[in-house]
C-alpha cells in the first residue's frame, strides 16, 4: 500500500470515528426535549421500538464511505471547518439505514452488520404474527427515510443552503427507490446485459453512496455544482461499478467473518449480479444445471455453494471479476487528473486513491 493511500485511509478512519460519536449524539437528541426532539406518542411501545431498531442498525457501523466522501468533497474547496457536514452525513447514513432495512425485507436476510436485520428482529418478537413483523419493519425503514430528510431541514444551515441540500437528498432518495424497483426487474431476466446491470448499480447505489455525498459536501462548502457535475457523475459511475463488482465478488468469494454476514446471498436469492451473470456465461450444461438449481433457493446449503465456487474458480470467474473491477477503478481514477488544477491536492489525492481501495477491501 503506497503512502498516499495509507494517508487517505487514515483520514477516512478519522472521519468515521468522529461521525460515529456524532451519530450516537443525534439519536440521543431525538428523545431529549433540549435537542432536535422528535415527538413520539406517549402511549404504546411500537413507535419507540422502531426508533430503537433504527438506531441500533445505524450505529452498528459499516464502512461509512458516504461520510468520508462527503467530508473529502468539502475539503476539495476549503480546509476550513464547514457547517452542515454533520447534518448531511447523518442524512445520508439514515438514507442508507432505510435502504438496508428494506433490502433485508426483500431479500429475507436474517443478519446485517454482524447482528439481526430489523426484519428478523421483529420476526423474533412476533413469531406468530408474520404480517405484523413485516409491516413494522417496513415502517421502521420509512421512519429512517423521513428522519433523513428532517435532519437537513431542522439544523443550523442557512435556509438557501439547507434547501439546496435537501433537494439533492430528495432526488437521491427517489432515484434509490427506482433503482430498487429496477433491481427486482433485473432478476426476471435469465441473463441480463451489462448495461442493465450498470444502470441498476447507478440508481440503486451509486447515486446515494457516491454522487450524493460528493454533491452535498461541495454544496455545504459553498461550491457551485453546475460546472463540475458531469465529471462528478463520470467519476461516481465508474467508482460505483467497480465497487459493486467487488461487492459481488465478496458475496461469492469473501470471508463471512470479515463481511459480518453470510456469503452466497446472491445465489440464494436468485439475484443476477455481476458475479452470477459472469458465472452463467462460462458454465457448461452440467455446471449450469448445478447453478440453476441453487439460484433462488433460500435453503441452498454450504456444500452446494462450495461446489459453485469451485466451478467459478475453475473458469477464472474470480479473476475476470477482479480484472473488470480494476478497469472501472482506473477509469474513476483517471477522472481526477484535472482536479488538481482547481482543487486542493490532499483531497484530490483521496479521490484518486479511493478507487484502488474500493476493489481491494475485504468487507
């Protein structure tokens, strides 16, 4: 690992530590009349429990890539403290929580971030009321989404800046939902083309995980997005594809202890991911029968998954995915070449090295 990447990752770790403390304080403030108090009904326990589960999932962590991108985007234009970054970071991470809760419902996923998914937490609490558990999980995800918008509009940002950032957030949230819809449609295609997979990635994850944090960080720092939005989109698109291909690689070849969740979820759910598409394209008829039998089978056992991994490795699927992810990572890095002419070198270096990190991480 080179010195510049090491420095970038050290900065990212600092952003994460500071944000985790700030995020916990935000949730504390929701129940504190002296803070950004959220009015919760006095009678009944379901509303408070939903907020508790949103908090638990949110604070269980993750890479906090969005938080880092947001702070580093602001650092492109200024080295000073930028008001509004905390609110923007909380907003984008709450949108992530919303997405995770709903993803786990759609995927029937029992675990998330080394703990129970929100859906399964409710299923454990209401084993004889599956419809109630489902409804409560949906509503908990909705609560996270509305809190995400609220935090930008109830903070100390100047009204015009708060409105501009809230508009980015609202557009991003809508794009993410349409991406989830397209994600479901994708799996009706036996072998979706790469352009469809790229578009699923663009709408379901890239826009809120990469592009929105960069836009929010620049807006918070007072930058005009218009002259740079095209190149920001190109950077985000290439990085998003590289990141998703690597995620798909991890789901098939990764270590569940590092990931904090079981591997093989794409196979078990029948998801036509980059990895599954590549595998189906190289299988012979006998191997294809093994993969087809496992696709969409929630009870697919570990021995079958090991056999599928063996088939994939025999055809070089692991290497093909890494090569493709590396290619898109280099395309993202290339977009930063001209940024040094107008933006601060340390922050530019972070964005230049981020793609390499995104395709070498183990979780």
